[in-house]
C-alpha cells in the first residue's frame, strides 16, 4: 500500500506545481490595455506580449461563446481523427515530429515568461531553450527530466489558449466552462466506452516513445533488492501511474480565464479545487484501472468557481 500512497502524493504534488507555474506564466502574459490614435479616433488595444506571432489580432470582432465553442469542438475532433489515423497506419515518426514542435513552442513560451523582463532578446533565448529541452526530452530518456519539462509545457499552452479565449469571445469564462464540460464528456466516452484513450497512451509510450503527461513508475522494494543481487539486465515489473496532459492543462485554462476576470486569489481557488478533486480520485481509485480524470477535476473546478462567485457577492 505504501508505494500506492507514494505515487499518489507525487502525482498530486506535480499537478499542483503545474497549476501554480501555469498561473505564474499566465500572469506574466496578463492583458495590458493601452489607448492609441487610429485615424484621429482613440481606441483601446489589448496586448498580451506573446512571442512568436501568437499575439491575438487587434481588430477581431468578438463572437458568442457558443460560436467559438463549436469551432473549437470541430477542430478538436479533426485533430483526434488525424491522430488516430496516424496511429492506425503506424506513422509514429510523424507523431514524434508533431510532439517535438508542440513541446518546443510550449517550452519556449513558458521560458519567455520568465526571461522577457530580464534577458535581452528573450524570445530567441527562450526558443533555444525550448529546442534544447525538447531534444533532451525525446532523445535522452529520463523520468525526472520528463516530468520537469511537463511542468513547463502546459503553462505555455494554457497562456496561448487563455489569450485566445479572451480575445475571440465576449464572455471567455462561459467558453472555458463549456469546453471543460465537453472535454469531461469526451474523457468519459474515450476511457470507459470506446477505450481508445488507453490505446493512445500505450501507443505514445511504446511506439512514439514519449508520453504527454506525468509519468511516475515505481519498483517494489523486493524487486529493487532482486535487481541488486542478480546480474545486470534483470527485468522486473514496475507499477506505472500516469496523468494525461489534458487533465493538467484544462483546469489551468479555466483558472487563467478566472484570473483575467477576478484576479489571482480567485484563480488559485480554481487550482485548489481541481487539486482536491484529483486527490479524491487518486485516493479512491483501484490500482491497475484506467479512470477518466477530467469529470472529477471539472467537478472540483466548477465547485471552486461557485465559491469564487459567492466571494464576489459577499
């Protein structure tokens, strides 16, 4: 039982650390409004100071949350279908390139959040860091380094999506909640009904040789002793606990949107609600079974969001 508790504590700590780092990165890219003169007319312009051309357009007309939600849903379905097709036909190298590009960009965005106020040409330096870390992550296998980079990947992704939500819709919080609920329904279907979420995770680990999420293996004490007392190369069984990247980034996005609307304390309440909900799932989950984490995490986020609104009223 001890190893299960240890893995649970490690996963919870990693999840909470990712949420807090995410808030720090999103804070670094907080929207700044300035008034500019356009053809003699004063206009308010919002800047997020995002690097690499990810700054949202200034002249975009904001749409309703439902309109943007359906665009996101269609894009999400297309991406999943492409991913499944690449799995079906064995295009693991294409997926490795896909991962490398996404990981590089996400790491660079997170690094730039740290460097941009202190390091000259921070965007270039951050991109170099992103490439180096992505290379080490994919070609120099190390569990500690893998989880360390995961702590930085999802804050970068969340910062980009939060800026998009805030720029493309008039009510970003409604959009964030809609997406959170939709992802939870998808997670239930993909894990408990279709079962392809498990297949995607196994394919990532076995064929693509990279996993999007936290990855915590544990070897029992008696097996560790066995390997020490036998010749090198002895194989032993290891318990593996994983937490997918979506489970990490979606509550972070909601917390980021709440941060823009209500402030830092409110966003931390969302992060805490998500962490408590995940803790409840991990403590009660049966060993060796796959669970859709998003419904539980989303429930914690929505309860926390209710608390945030109550605090605003009080």
